C-alpha cells in the first residue's frame, strides 16, 4: 500500500457537469424570480386600479398605496429573485442533487469529487489505485449524466409560459393605456400622483357660482344649493359640503339635504359673517 502525495485535480467531466448544473440552477432562479416579481406587480396594479376606480381615493390614500406597493415589490425582488441568484450553492450540493435525480449512480460522482480534492489528506492505508479507479468511474459517469434530469422540466416550462403570459399582459396594458383614457387616468393618478379625476356620470353645479366665487349678503345665514346637470347618466347618492373660514380657522363638513327627486341638494344654514372657502364632493365628483 502507498499513499497519495499530490492533490489530484477534479476531472474535467465533473467540472463541466458542475458548471452546467450551476448555470441551469441560475436560469431556473431567474425565470422563477421574474415570474414571481411580475405576477406580484400585475396583481398589485389590478387591486390598486379596482380600489381607486371604485372608491376614488384621495391624494394621501393614493400615496399610501404607492408606497405600500413599492415596498411589497421590493420585498419580492429581494426574496424571490436576488436572494436565490446571489446564493452560492456548493459543488457538493449540486453533485448530490444531480445524483439523486439521475438515480442508480451509487454516489460515484460525489465520491470522485471528494477523493480528487483530498490529495495528501488520504489515509496512508488507502490504495492509490482504488482512488484513481473511483475518480475515473466518476468522470465517466459525469460525461453521460443528463443535467435536465435534476430539474422539474414541466415546472420550468410552466414558469416560462406564465412569464410570457404576464409579459403579454403588460404589453397589452401599455398599448391600451396609450389609447384608453381610463388606464391613462389610473397611471396619472396612482403612479404620477396627479390631481386627475375619473370620468363622472354626473356634474354638480353650485348656485350663484361665477369666476371662482359665490357672492352672498354678508352677515346673514345662507344655504348653498347644488344641482345635478341635466345630461347626467345617474344621480349621486349623497353630496358632502366642506367649508373653512380663513387660514388656520375652523373647518366644517356636512351632508347636504336632497330634494325628492335627488337632483338638487341644499346645505344647512351657514354663517357668512366673514369670507370662507368651500367645496362639494360626492363619490364621483368634486368641485
């Protein structure tokens, strides 16, 4: 019996198998990560669109939704894309995974890999010939192994199909946004945070309103009258009046009183002993 004095290099066949395995793992992580990131983004867009279209969120609510969405996307990018891609899988782990997927190899690859790296650390009682044979057998096995066997090819194909479908949805969305006013309004409201309003089924008119002002006799109580324009598609369920006396002074809000046909609304008596600013708003319209 003689000992192995010098380190035996890892056989080329095994190094090639490890390299192919590592690249295949990275491709899988990339496709799976992009799928998860874009799917999350698509779901968030749908949710945000539905919420804003239904409830017509104000500026602060839209800002909160934007911050929340960016935070969720950032977390998914880190957890599902960057984390797996930046993780370093050991050669041993890749070889073991490959052997388990291939089956019937009796640890030929991992034995060859370990023995080829041991060098002078091999026990004095171990035969050099046996080590060489083990390494050669592992090298032969590595040249015949199929990298694809270590992956769920059906899962990879599904991920690619889902990714292509999501990308198609985004392409259709971008094209539609350039032609469809509704999607363009959503983008301006929720991404650019612009003060753009959704199309309304009705328009509210303030009695006496002209050039940005309503003139009333000072010192008398006064009631605001709001009418729905005749070309409406539907009538509002409620109208809210908000008003404020000067900078830093009290602000009031009240529900206006509808008439029997609900096409006119009247406020309670308002003290107009000093100038005030006001606006009316409903679910679909605000001044």
